[in-house]
């Protein structure tokens, strides 16, 4: 379980806050979607979960332990991270990208290779034709699949995904969303998924946490949020948009 308690983050010594007094829990096995417009603190929140960013106030716990007391390498073994944008290392092959964490953990060459092959097959990119390619020899959707494979390398309990499908065309995006739902059933991971796309949030989230200017407006299931919006901001998300245009824009 992941638990944030009164978490705030300021990058400027307290003059302004990227995240303000945020509390929520992610339950075991669920996919929680963090939804909000650009700059509302989604990436900052995600990075505080695996300690890439340290909170100014409040506590972040993973499995009941404060992440500030954990060894960061051990913590990140347990938490896979799919970076915003594509985030593959361009000078490394697919194989080398996927093996980054196993290499850090000192796995044998054989275990690394077997795991890499297993993961490429899982994301439906046959290792024979993809392992030796460089990222610029892949399509955007294929690169994104490799990003997911890389995050799963050490079989983490948790997966943090930062707008993983943001840069893709609509069709590829839909295909990957469906794949993720299948993968989730198969792997039983606890996932925090960041997006600014309302449609994507409603499709993927077991629950959705709506962020606005660094604070939580509402957290709940799709049904909770649609039936009982907690704030005017949440109400406006669903009422002021033309049908079918769900993407949040900068306010
Ligand atoms: N390292 C940093 N130093 C200073 N300010 C930062 C830093 N990282 C983020 N911020 C600021 O904190 C706020 C929240 O940023 P964050 O990256 O969390 O937003 P986001 O919701 O992920 O946005 P987007 O959808 O555009 O990725 C922004 O105002 C941003 O400029
Ligand atoms: Mg972001």
C-alpha cells in the first residue's frame, strides 16, 4: 500500500507550493489515476512516492514504512517507474534499456537476458527483432512499450506511470490503454497512473484523484465522481466541456 499524509512540496523555500497538503492512499492491486491539468503537481507527487523528490512536509509511506527511512535503491527496485515522455536512453539498445535495473542489482548475464526476453514478449515485441535496436529505430508506441517493459524489469510490486501515452496518436494510445488493462489483470500490480486526459482517467482508473493547483479536489470511483462531484472545480470538469472533448487544458 502507498499512503501520503499531509504531503507538501515547495521548490522555493516555502513561497509557493507545487503540492499542498495532499493525503490519499493507493490500495493493493488497484490502479489509481492522478488527473489534473499541466503544472498541477502530478509528476511531483509521483516522484515523491519513490523518493526522486523529497517532501517539504508530510510523510509518504510504502508498505507502512516512511520512504525517507528506506534505502532508495531498494525502494526503486520495488517501484517501477515509467517516465513522462518516452524517456529511453537514446544511446542504449532496447536490451540495455530494459536491463538497467537488473544490472544495478547485479544480476547474472543469463538472468538479465532471460528476463529481457520475457519482458519483450510480454509487451509483444519479439526479442529476436527488437533487442538490438536503438530507440530511434522504433515507433512511438513501440518505444512506450519498452518503457513499460523497463519499469517491470525487477518485477516490482508497484508501478508509477507518468502520462505514458501522452505523446501518441489516438489509435496507438487506445491500443496501449487496452494492453495496460490486460497487463494489469495478468500481473496484479498496484499502479499509480498520471494523466491530464479525462477520458483516459475514466477508462483506466479503479479510482481517480483529481488534482488542482497542487491540492486534491476529490478522490473516488468514476461513479462517485460523476454522481457526486465534491467541488465546483470537479463539477465544471464534466459540464463545461463539449461532448467528446475531455482533455483538461491549462487553466
Ligand atoms: N525541480 C523543480 N524546481 C522548481 N519548480 C518545479 C520543479 N519541478 C516542478 N516544479 C514546479 O512545480 C509545479 C508542478 O510541476 P509538476 O511537474 O509536478 O506538474 P505536472 O502536473 O506534472 O504538469 P505536466 O502535466 O505539465 O507534466 C509546476 O509549477 C512546476 O513548474
Ligand atoms: Mg508532469
